[in-house]
């Protein structure tokens, strides 16, 4: 079975095939009355992959099976109908007929196109780490780049792929349902994919697709005779252990950027500009400056800063200046929400690598593990929230050890509250600061600052 993208406006469903319709929130599977077991199994595997991996940017938890003219299903296909007259082609299967439209091209080191395969099924062996390939499946065009491929080849491949969209394909009547003359249907799919972050639609084109799985080997431990305790007194041993733990010194958090260690005590780091991007679909789109991040999204923050140097003697005048602004420095932070998929996280890192032409340092920031340097960029007003709040009353827990590094993270409102924490309760009318009996004064002050920040963002939190 070979999956093929179907046209969006009106589709005629046939009873000898299986169809999958993917929307951002719902997933439909239609099994024709006379479809075979291989087609049904393949469709089920694709649906399971979409629901478990949130692939193709679909958030559906399960696939909805459609057996007839469902009112929620057919309108998505532009008012299409179920064709009860078409019979299965027993002479030549559809997979072989449609494979005649396939074309695989390779971008060489001198930026020319070289034919790899034509009119046949693609093979997994084509996908080499140093290759840049163009897969033309008629209704879908993919630019595939290996992990070691040259970026320049990828840019040329994108230009070549755009030109292919304007060329007619063979057997267009079998593929599109009608002869189009010049060009292709306007709904023709074009995607850029990278090795390791392909979607299931691309992988389904290969009958010999291979997935790498981690293998764990267990080596039995050799028998060792039990060593008696050196200290028979458990209370004495506990006191000795407490003395050892008390002697440990917790290292101060720091971040090393461009061979310069940045710590909390440094007062000579000056922020010049902050620029934000959000991963929308498969591309990074620039957004306005914000301090509210959503837990199912990925964000990129470009930090432009300088490090001031004091005690610099000028050559001409001989005077020592108190502060001298150093050179301009840039670092990128890419924040990954807790509910983002591995594919989204990989795409965010790949898109950032392609966007950053100067090759600045990139810092990965995981949700709820934000370093103090990242939090300080928001001046103690960093807030992470759920993508779809479950109730009108929402709860945020306040964290951070100082006013410059405090943050608020949305939590489940049904969970019990801790006595040593500070929470923010949001309702459509008010923002209440709830402090436990064992909280410290610093956390309460941080909660008040974050509550004021939420009041200033009424529309973001649906406050009246």
C-alpha cells in the first residue's frame, strides 16, 4: 500500500480503498467495503502513529472510524460522495500505476540535478546522510536533507522543487482525477524534511522503511561477598553522613557563552535587544516580544548583549574610564514546552540552525528547567501556561529565588496545594495570591509581582 495525498475540494470515495482525513483536531478513517486487509492494517498503523506522536500537527487522541455518509466527515471533503461503482483493478494495482509518476532527483556538489530513480517505488537506500534529494510524487513534493548534507545544496533543492510544482506530471488523470493540462493542482503538498524528523506521510512512501531502535544489553554482575558495615551503630553512621552532606557546597548557577562565564553576581552584562520566534507548523515565525509561553509550543529567543569592562586606560588621553562597553554578543535560547512532541523539538533546533547564519551559540531550555540567566531576561515576569485551560479558575505556582528570576507555571487546579509554596488563583474577575503557612517573604513578594504582570495582560488570561 502506498499512501497518496488526496485533493481537498470535492473527493469521490471509492469502496475498494481506505482513506484517512487529518485535521488539526480530528482524525477520520474510512474503510471501503471491499478494501483488503493490507490497506486496513497500514491505515491503522498510520492513525496510531499520528495519535501517539501528534504527527502531521494533529492533536486528536484517537481516530474516528467512518463507515457511511457521515455528516461530520463528507463536508470536510468538499461535499464528496461514496462511489459504489468503481471496481478494483486486478490487472495492475493502483500502487504500481501511481508509481509511474514518481521522480527522485539528487543535487550534486556543483548544484546540478541528477536523476536517481524514475517511475518506480522509492527505496530506503536512497536516504544517505550526505545527500540532498528531491522526491516528486506528483501530488506531493519533498526536499530531503541528510544530517551531513551541505546547506547550500538544500537551498538549491528548494528552488528546483518550486519549479517542479509548475510542471505537469504523467498519469495526472489517475492521480488528480482529471487532466489538468499545464501545471498541477493548487493543493499540491510541498514539504522540507530532514533526516530523523520525517513525518509518517513521507515514511509511508517507502515499502522498506527502516527505523532505528535502541538495543539494551544486560551483563550479569559477578558474585561479590557481602562486606560487613564498618560502623555498627546506625545512629553514629547517620550523624557522620549528615556531617558529610553538611559540608557539601551547592555550586552557584552559571552559563558559559563565548568562553565567558556569566553568573548572578555579574552586574556588567547589558541587554541591548530581545527578538522572539515561535515554531508554527514547520517554520519559525517572528512574533512580538512576550513573557507568556504556551506549554505545547516551541520558542526561540535571540539575546543581543554586551559585557562592560571597567578600568580601561585610553591610549590617547591616558585616562581610565569607569565603564567601557565591549563588543556586541549574541546568543540564542530555544525553549521547548513540556507538551511538545520530539518532532517539534527537533524541528525547532533544525530551523534555528538554518536561520542563524553567523553560527552563534544555541542554548536548549526545557520547560520547568529554565536556567537563571534565561529567567532574568524577563525581569521576573516569565509565565508558562496551558494551551487549553480546562476551567475558568486557573492556578499558577510561583517559583524562583529572587525578584529577577521568579516565574509562574500553570498547574492542575484539582491538585492539593503545598504549605511552603505561593500560588496565583485566576478567575475571570480577580487574581488572588495564595501563600502557604510555611512560605518565605521573598516568594510572597514574587507572587505579587507576577500577579500584577497578569493583570496587565488581561486579554492573554481572559480577565475582565
